[in-house]
C-alpha cells in the first residue's frame, strides 16, 4: 500500500491499480506487518471519491469491498464466502482473503483512499498464531481446478468492486448492511474484544447501518467501531490468520 500512497501523492488518478508479486513490508490491521510469498494476489487501488461523500464515505467502504471480493471469489468457484468483521473473508472456517483501507487527509479534506486486497491463491501463508485451535488458511487452489491466473482473479475482483462502489456512491449503505449480515461469520459467536481500553466479552450480533459491530454483553449492547477481537468459545473456530492486504 505504500507504493499506492506514493503514486496517489504524485498525482495518480482515481482507479489506478497496483499489483505486486510479493510483499516484504505488507501491512494489516493495527499496524501488523507481513512478508508474503509469490503465488498469491496482492493488489491496491487508489480511490478519490466525490467531495460530497467525504464525511461518511470511508466508514462504509470496508463493507462494500468485502461484499465485492466475496462475490468475485464465488464467481471463480469458491463457494459460500463469509465475512469476518472488520476485514477478513472466510472459507470453510479459514481465512482466504483480507482487505485494508487507509486514507490520507489534508486538514478536513480527504485527499485519497487506498484499498489493499490480499487473496490466498496457491501458496498457504505460515500461521503466526500458536493457538492449537487456530485454523489453517484457505486457498483458491483448495477448491478450484485449474486455478485461474492472478490477472483473471484481479480482473474479477475489480469488476465486482466497481459495480459495488458505484452503487455505494448512489445509494449509500442502504442495501449493503443486509448483504453483509447475511454473510456474517461472527454472528451468534462468543467473542472477546479489546475496546476503548477495556476488555469486553459477549455475543456478536451483526453490524449496524453505520457498519459498527454490535455485541450483546452482560452489561447490555455494545457498539464497536474499531477493536481487536478473538473468538473465545472453545467449541468454535478461533483466530484465523491468512492472506494480508497488499503493501
């Protein structure tokens, strides 16, 4: 994603796409770093939304991107993709893709956004989590034969994303939330979240119309905009690791 930001700051236009063969300084949520091998898809796109959308636009974009990526993967043969808040895509309880969105502002003016996408295609990432219940990352190659080439996968991703992006500009999150909740991997599962300096345990209960995670805790319903989380029920699958977003 660093290269995409540099390109944007140098004047690259809306819709500019960058694809990498590998990553040596990939970034994930909360500043996590990744080294990523050849054989998977790492890509970023520069977005310059219209000024009228700047106030709330970035908040809903991860939801839109997640749905677009899920639809694209299903079109190439990976069935029943679920979405794990805030930015993971799950196939058969293992992470198959991830996304990250970063913005750059000048005072109160949004300059640009970069959407980074990582998809596990042919090379299984090494698990960094030593939890014995952690599930193995998933690959497109696990379920699709022959495996589409990276350019074909990238094309399908961005064709879907363009349609979802344009619909978001026109309609906002009106239809997005229902689509996202229908794919919600965490729904009904017991989770632990680190939020605003405290640790909360509760049951995930979908997302709000603003894209916030809804958690039913012992003290009532908690709405979470950003947090670190994990599944804690020992009968459930926990802490999937997998494809990072692109650098």
